[in-house]
C-alpha cells in the first residue's frame, strides 16, 4: 500500500455512500444553497450510485438516471473482479465475496432493491458496445481486460466496447424488473460505446424528466 493509498484509508476503508449522503449533501445544503428537492444522475459507476442511493434511501431523491451504469452488479461479478484486478485493486473490498457475502451484494444492487423504486421515476440508457453515431472514425477497441467476458455468454463479434455491452445487459434487466413493478421507467438503448459523448447526450435527453420530478 503506497502513501496515497494509506491516506485514503485513514480511520478505516473508504465509505463512499456515507461520504456522499451524510457529509457532502449536508455541506452543500448549509453552505452552497442546495435544496431538499433532489434528483440523482450519473454515468458508469455514477449511474450505479444514482440508482443504488435512491433505492437505499427512499424519498431522498425524486428521480434517478443512469447512463451506461452497472446497475445490476450481481449479474456480472466476474466482470467486477476482472476490472478491479486489471486496475490492481482488491475486488472483494467492495462488498466481499459474491457468494459468501451474497446478501451484502444484493443490499446494494438496484435490481434487488427495485421494489424501493416503485414511486421514483427512472431513466436508463446504454449503448450495446458496437460502433455508434457518436464514435469518430478510427475508434479503437477498448483495452483487453482478461476475464471480462463470460464464456457462457460471449460478446458479439462486432463489439469493440465490452464494458458497454455489460452495462446494456444490466440496464435492460433492471428496466424489465422495474416495469414489472409498475415503476415509471424511461429507456434509451442504442448502438455505441462506453464514452462521454453518449453520456452528455443522454443527460440532455433525461433532463426534462429530472426537472419534472424536482418541480412536482
């Protein structure tokens, strides 16, 4: 563990949810004019946070949006293991082992918390991992991450952004689950990669829904 990593662990391991909701939120309200009508939106990991926080803290957010978020992590624990190992991180430091600590994984997984989102408008979007309209000519495939692909569910041959393919599968699964519960869910699935131009576009598409929830 290097010095920077040690500094991050002073007082214990990172508690991101506590930091965001119990420290940053009150600080913004006290010192920066933030109100109590809130919506949560994010891309990639932030998309997971937007949905998970909204489900774990019912009533805190009036709407939630995820752009290419890993919104059903229990569906692809091997992918989390592969990605974090690729980055040199301890993948079990998040929620533990996905089998032995299954309850902890599900306690943070929006798919298994979907019943808590029944009254929260949700926006879900993702590309399919293939080249799309906002990918410039010559776009290179994502770096290969060993173990990211599930041999039982391989990626299509034209996929160049496997991470986005995984996000699409999780987003579609969550959308189906939310719809079955009667949740107001808006979806937009498209050809495209895991990249910022799509997230900017999707934020703009979701903004009217988020604003309506804030004004209600």
